[in-house]
């Protein structure tokens, strides 16, 4: 499976995504929240959205690589990624082609795992 190049990633500070309270603005101090908003306002939206796509790619890959594979969960992540990539198309440039290649790899892995794990 092809892993997308993460070179376009931006550093959004020390947010800990394992604890959703860190994402809740009421748990952030005012300066940290303002800094995050400032970074996002200055960021290219295609880059921010591509970063979310990379997260969906990684999520699908985790589900596919689980033992046993979590096919329903992987399918949801793959479908969400496809909706963004197909819906936005070239507006995701320069990451659009790379994201499309990653999506194709996920789809292929899903089909192969589904065939291998489905009783005949």
C-alpha cells in the first residue's frame, strides 16, 4: 500500500489528539486558541484539507491492518476519503494526484482483504 507523502503537513502546536478535550475550545487558554486560529487563517486550505485526508488514509490503513481486519470501519474511512478527494478534485492540488493514488491503494487492499476473509 502506498503511503502518502506527509511533507505538506503543518505543525499545529502541541495538541494531543488522543484526548478530545484538547480540541474543545473551552479547555484551551485564550492565547493558545488565538494562536491556533491565526495559524489556520494563514494556512492554504488545500493543505489543511489534504492533512485531514492523510489522517483518513492512516485511519483506514489501521483498520485494514488490524487482526482480523476491521472491514466495515475501513470502508467508512475509505468512503469518507473518497468523498473529499472526488468532491474537491483538482482543488486539492498539489496533493490531489498523490491522494488519489493512496485512495486507489486502500481500495485495492480492501478488496483483497475482503476476498481473503469472506467465507466462500
